[in-house]
């Protein structure tokens, strides 16, 4: 067998090792215990955070569902007055926004946080405090965002918030600001969760679980997290630009001053269409996994389904403009997008055929999760077919912005995501609860939901073809729309009744337990069905196939007896085994942070900053933002422990180090991913710059004294050089205690000086942010760069504080390495900004 | 890194080709230059995918790699094959529309 890391695969032959004493379990329990009582909110174990996360996402699903029912009541007959027009606008905007941003994406992340550690047999995901932060930020931010509807301040521009409708002129209130700041902030939480999942799937799999043996849900979550990293920066940038336009009158989307409303559509849909697959792929992963588990056979075409997931991820970034067929783009462009939109149905088709083949080849039983899977499949295929219809440009012109679109998207999302999530509930809850959910109630719920779904949304195709636009609060009598709308409303209530049955089932049977699950009623073959506690499994098994529990009937007992990896705490701290990304070979033991109030406080203060800005309470917002910084630094203080423990035995004499630096570490991977996020935001800003320049070149003028760029670039180069020199000094035993850190501090000063000169010189150009898109884009570039430079300054302070406390390890330090990486990126982006502004195509 | 390239190479070429087509159509709207450049970008994209297909098919031979290596070769080869079809498909509008 080939090795990826130099690990000797022959060591695997030592497992299963002889059983370990039961007394070691008490140690594991003590180390991994979560605080009780009110202090439970400081817990960071995935068992709690994951469950709260799922619960919160489900709560937002119910709230958004209630809004939908009121919308349907309003539309059930012509000229009803249940909702006044303004409130109706707020209701449909909140319904869409909640479902997309506060239910669908977080629910998938939540299921990932809850189940992935058990599925991969990790003690926890690599950054438990980041999971806690992501959850609290989302939950606090989401609840405050939802509350805006009770004050009549909820956003009302539709879930995609097109300007100019949402610009200050046509939406003067703070409703749109709630959306822009609230959702922009919640997306940051989604990115935090994605980093956690991406690094978790790549680095914390059980030994032997190569990419070819990974559960399909883990594959789907890997692709899902990768897509979030690429797609979400576009919408974060978009919301930032629109909020800047509203707050500071910088005309990014105002065509009279060189901006363009279509820029928003490009930025939004570059995120928005992949978003659909971001929601669909984890659900598809659930379906791929469950059809195989419930049919009791291997998934048919495993590698084809993996390819389909990857292909979907790639091509979904080439279909964003199919939401813009009616905007007058060049014919050739829309033809390319039309071709890509048709092509993207092929990977989805591959998965559907693999699922059908698995169901046909296996022996599925008539139970609730299987029904939800098959029902979801039927609904999704119907939605997919109307999707192919909509990829035809002339048909799209005909039904654009009608209820046909509403029907299509609900078929795709309910079939592609909601039904699989309910299947997941029924299938996996026995691993989290002392009692399984009732299969009988589950089947009743399924039939109500399945029937309700069709009764609600099938007629909507007709309503759309009859010409009723979406997002109108009423219609006239005599148009023939009354009966079909009434049928649709009845269907919505049948669907809601089905969901109420599930709620009743949950209330009656769900009793959370971290160590006393209701066994394995569906006979699953993957690792989450090993018996677990807060420390996950007793020992971390060696994986030799895709369904280890089916292929090795003794595995469960051997794992419980501690006959595999890490059957005890090797260091006396929370720890997990880090493995290599391709072949999952053991690399090192990672210390994990325990419970802490700081992620919660960081989330509270960051949420406070964004939400207080919304209501224009600027002083409290700034105070909250300032408080968030020490909270985060305090949380990070406990990470990157000095490596005072040498290599340890992780079972059967296999020794791994406890302190590793460089590209194999989880921190290095997380930093690289974060830099990709920042780079994507920058790339989108560059796209915006050229897009506006291409459309309205007349608003661009030539800057003066362009040679200032040379000084700025020279200072950034000096910053990069000093940072690298500091890193070099760190490895030399002859350098003094402080000298490497001093270089980084000087580097940060150089970066700050470069930025200050860039900013001052540009302000003196007279290219004002309010006057033209050139000024607005320049200010946006400089604002983004200013944030990076401020973070560099904070990092230098953090490094100095750690150095003063003797926490800087030598010859290499992860904290040092990561700060240098960030500094190098900041210097590169700063130089690029300075050059683009002064020598870019629009600069003459 | 090599395995990631094999696994994602075909799909990356497909995506890069698409973004080039979009860029040409946007930079030169309504001009034949966009079509010519699109077709010019299609040939190297096809050649690169075909080379990747040949390379990954060879890696599927038992003597060249172990189980996992062959699995990566399989997925990579399928990805390259899909890329060839997809690149042809998405370039068609440059000839037909």
C-alpha cells in the first residue's frame, strides 16, 4: 500500500489490539464532560452545539412556515384584506429570507456539526469553539432579525433585494438595512461553520477512511463547505456595497452616477444559484447515504455520485446569469448560460439514477425515512423537469416572475432538501434520543406532507401560466385565479398539518441523550451507530470499508473495549487524532479547547455591532464591536498550546507527535481557507470595478501623481519581507527571545503606513465617493483593505502579548506562521489595490 | 497535490473554459471576435481534457497504483470524459447562435 505521509501502513495490522481497562472510560468522561445548569450554554461539545443548531434551524423553518400560511390565506380569494400590501411584502421577503438563510443552509451545517464527528469517529470537529461561535452568532442574529417583523421594520424588497427598489430613494426606511446587515452578518457565521466542516472532514477522519471510503454525507458536506467558501463572499460583498450606498451615498448601483443595478444581480446570483446547490448537495448526501443504508446494500455507483457532487459544485458557478435572461445581456452570453443550465441537470440526473438503482437492487422497507426519501425524490424530479424547461430562454421570458417560478423552486427545494431532512430526522434521531420517533406517526406525517405539497404547489404552475405574477398581494375577481389559489391554500394547510404531526412526535418521543441512544433500529453500517458519549466513540476504529459495521460484526464490541486508536486520553486533555486528507493516515494528536464563555460573548458582541448599526445606534454599536475584539482574543488565547508534551502512544504502540507546525496542521488549513474567502471578496470587487468601468467608462477619470503607488507598494513589500525575516529568525537559536516578534510588529507598522499613505493620497485626488462609481469603487477597495490592515495590527498585538507570556514556541510556532501568512496576503492585496486604482484600465 | 489535480482536473478545465467563454461574450458583445476567441479557447481545453483522460486511464492499470490510486484514477478519468462532452456542448452556441 502506498503512503501519503510516510506513515507505515503495516502498523494498521496491530489492530484490533488487546482490550483496554474500563477504568480509562472514566477519564474520558471526566475530560469531555460539559458544564451543567446555566453554565451549559458555555459547552462546546458537538453533541450540544449540534443539537441546539438543528433546533434553532427547525425553529426558523416553523416561523417561516407560519408566514407562508398567512401569505396563502391572503391569496386564497380575490381582494382579501388579511395582510395590507406593505405587510404582505414584509411577509414574503421574510419567508424567503428565513427559509434560505436561516433554515436551509444552517440546517445543513447543523446536521454536519451534530453528526460528522460520530460519522468520522472524531472526538469532535477541530474547532469546537468556532462551531459554538457560529451557532450563537446565527441564533442571536437570526432571532433579532426575525423580531423586526413585529415592529413593522422587516425588509420588504424580496429575498434577493434588487436595487434600485432597495436603494435609499425607493426604500428610505431601515427595513432594507435589517436585511443587509443582518444577513451579511449571518453569512459570516455560515462561513465560520464551513471552515469547521471543511477542515473537519479533511483532517479528522478515522484512520483508514480514505476519500474512497468516506460516507456520502461527509463527501456532500465537503463539497458543500467548499462551495460556501467560494460563493458566499460574493453576497457578503454585495450586501456591503449596497449598505455603503445606502449609508454613505456611494453610487455602486446608481446608473446616473456610473453605477449599475445589474451589478447587484451579478453579485447576488453568483452566490444565489450555487446557494441552491449548497442547500441541495448535503440533502443529496443524506439521500445517497440513506437509500443505501435503508436498502441494506452499498450505494450503486458510489464513484459516479462523488463525481456528480463535484461536477455540480463546479458547474453551478456557471449558471448564475440564468436568473438574468430578461435583463438584455448579449445573446451569445445567455446562450452559454443556457447551455450550462441544461448541463447542470446531468449530475443531478446521475444521482437520481444511482438512488433508483440502489432502491431497486436492495430491499427497502415501508417505513418513515424511506417514504420521505422516495417522496422527496419524486418531488425533486418534478422540480428538476420544470428547471430544464426554464433553462430554455424563450420559455423563461414567458414565465419569468410568475407563480410558475414559485412552483418550480418549491418543488426543487422541498423535494431536494426538506423531505431528505425529515428522512434524516427519522433515521438518525435514535442515535440522539433515548426513544426513537414513532414510525406510524412518521408515515402519517409523510402522506400529509406529500399530498399537501402537491395540492399546494402543482396548481401554482397553472397560476403562473395563467399570468399571475409573484409577489402581488392580491388579484381581481373574474380572472379565473380564485379557485386554483384556494386549492393551493388548502394544500399549504395540509402540508402544515403533516409538519405538526412531526412536532407532536418529537414532543412525545424525543428525549435527548448523549450516551444512551435507542440503538440502531434501521441497521445502519456507518460509524455514527457505534455507541458514543460526549467523547464520541471509546476508541477510534480503523476503517477498512464504506460500511464498517456491516463488514465487521465485531467492530462495535472491539471499539467499546478500546481495541483501536486512542482508547484513553493520551495527554490528559481534550484531544483528537488528526489524519491526512486523502488516505486518512494518523499524523498527530490535536489538543482541543474546552467549554468557554468567550465564543458566546464574541457572538453576542458581533451580533450587537451589526444589529445596533441597523437601528442607527452608532455609539452602542461601536462599543459592542470593540468588546467583541478582546472576547475573540481571549477565546483564541487558549489555542496553540506550547508543545511541552512529546510524542504519545495512541494505541498499540503507534506513536504520534502532539505538536506539529506547517502545512499538515488544522490551523494552517483553516487559515488558507480563510484567505480564499478574503481573496474571493477581493476578486468580486475587482469584477465589480471592471463591470462598472465597462458599462459607464465616461464616469472614470485619470488619477494624479500615480507614482505614489511605488511608495505604497514598496512599504507593503517591506512588510512582507520583515514578516518573512521574523519567521526566519524564529528558527535560529541564536536570535533573542523578542527579535522574531519585533520583526512582525515592524511589518505591521509598515503595512499600516502603506495603507495610510494610500488612503491619504487617494483622498487628495478629488475622485469623491459620492460623485461617481469610480470614487465609490475606490473607496470600497480601500475600505476592504483597511479591514485587513486593522486585523494585521491586532494580530501583531496578539503576538506580542503571547511572546511576553512565553507562549511562543521555537523553532516554529503555529500562531507565528499563521500571522505571517495573513500579513503576506494583506501586503499582496494592498499592492494590487494601489496599482489597480492608479494604473487599471480606467485610469487612462 | 497530484491526486487532487487528477480528481478535479477535468472539472477545473471545464469551469475555466466556461468563464473564458463568458468573458469573451461580455467583452466583445455582438462581435464575431467573441465567437472566434471562444472556439480558439475550446481547442486547448479539449486537448487538456483529452490528455488528462489518457493519463488517468493509464493510472487505472493495477501495476500503476493501489486501490485508492485506482479509485482516484477512475473518478478523474470520468471527470475528464465529462469535461470533454461538456466543453463541446457549451461551445456550441459560438457556432450556432
